[in-house]
């Protein structure tokens, strides 16, 4: 049986078929909620389909991917070795002691090498996710958007740059106080396409927003959206409207912790209403001027907006370009830099620290050590190291 040929696709900015909506799926798979707005926000399902992926690959631009890969390779080549080398002994591996004990028991990390590898990999992953990811986002997003009506890139808002420049010379404590009341703190990137400005607050993953951030971001939008619009019209006289997006770089509408949706729900009745549930699901607009829109974009939709904020349906391939560029960049870096040797040296040092860490039974009452093996006491001692600076 011959394979069906992959259909030809239009030029680079051609429209990609939309995802199947929840209304087109069997009724038994739908969730009923007390608030129908939540149904709208979580209605879209992203299904991996090889034919759609083939069409997206056909739209990806080789030259652009190579340029992105070059920038990423330069950044990663400089910063990844630093991330690996900055931790030496056990005292540099402070991780959740409760989770550590659980994982050690469940995974049976009885071998010192296995335990050291687990600690190193866990800490490296967490460190890269929190500090390294943000910089990669900044490196990548400035290669977009692709809309023909703009020559600008996603940049730090000039107003934010100017505001933060006034903090020069202040102490760390004074800067922290200033940033707390900052008008632009929650805005990470912006760009202008035709007569609209697009501002993005970027969160690296689907669980990055917590309850405190929900309150802070909600308050920032309520208090500052008029100021953002006024500053935009001053900075860009031809701009008549503003889009504010909460962007999450990976995941789907259904796999987030729902915090970004809570921000939108809290805005309703606080100067914002749904613009058009049928034509623009999940989009809010300010009641006063109907010039400021607020919405969120998750995963593929986030990168599609980065690719073309005015017509994201035409750049659904952007996430593939980013993943391809990162893959190529890491291939270049690992070929040129002996990262494995650096990793092995850190793990070896960690093993040495673990070998010295054995909690003596004699300092424990019999009831505490009864039934525990030396390995259990070793895990116990490692967990205790999270509470001390010296002696570990």
C-alpha cells in the first residue's frame, strides 16, 4: 500500500490548519465547569499529527534556523560550562531533603555513583530551568517577528529600559523597592506591527506562575494598562491599540497549573470584558477605550505569536524552528567543548563528598536507628546536609 503524498504547502507565511476544537470532539471528553470562561480557555486540544508536522517542517526556513543556532551556540558555549563547573562539593547541592529521601528510597540509589549522578543531574536541570532558560528565550525571540508589515524585532520595552536606568547608583535594597512599584516590571518584550503594539510577559513553563504572581500580574494590568497605552502612543505615534499577552514557552492549554487563566478571570469586571467569545475566545478587552486586549498564549501558540503577533495562525512552525536551532546549537557545542569531562569531574568530587558523609549510629538513640540499614542512614545524612553550611 503506497503512502499518501504530503500535500504541498503555500509559501512561508501560509496559513496552517487550526487545531480541532473541543466542540468538534465527542461530548464525553468535554469537561463541564461552573465558569464557562474556563471551558473556553482550556477547550483547545493539540494532537501530534505527522502530516501536520511535515507541513510545518516545509514552512521552516533553513537560513533562519542556522542563524538562530549560531546565536544559541555562542551563548550556550559560554554559559553551559559555567553552569556545570560552579558546583563542587556536597554543600553546593542543596535540594529538597524530603523529595531527596523519597527518591533515594523509591529509586534504590544504593550505589554512590548512582546517587551522585542523580544529585548532579537534578541540580543541573533545576538550575538551567530557572536561570538559563530566560536568557535562551531572549537570544531566540529577537530573531522574530516575520510579519511583512514590520522591520522591528521583539525587544525590551524602551520605557522599561529608561525606567530601570534611573535606578543606577542605588543600593540593592533601594533597587528592589523601586522595582516593586515599577510600571513596566511585568513586561518582558514588545514589538510593533502595523498600527498595534504587542507586549509579552514571558514565563518559562506551565507551572512557573504562583498565587503571588497571579495577584501581582493582575494588579499590574489593572493599574498600568492605561499608562502602557499612553506611553505606547507617545513612543509610536502611528499605533492605535495594544495587545498584552501572558506567554508560556512550552506546554498546552490543558497542562498548565491554571494560574494564567486565573489572571484573566480576575480581570473580568475590573475594567475588562470578553471581546467576542465566538470569534476571539479567551481574549479580553478594556471597557473604556476597547483599545487594550489581554490574553494568554501557551506552547506552540506562544511561539506562533513570537513569529507573527498579528497573524499567528501563519507561523505555527516557529516552535519547530526554535527546537531545531537549539538541537543544532547543542550539537556544535558538545563537539567543540568537552562537557562530559567537566561533568565527570564534578560528579567525582561529589562522590568524594558523599563517601565522607556517614551519620554515626552511636549518636542516635536505638529507637531511631532500629531497622535502618547503613544505606538508609546515608540517605538520612545526605538529607540533613540541606540544613547546614559547614561540615558537609
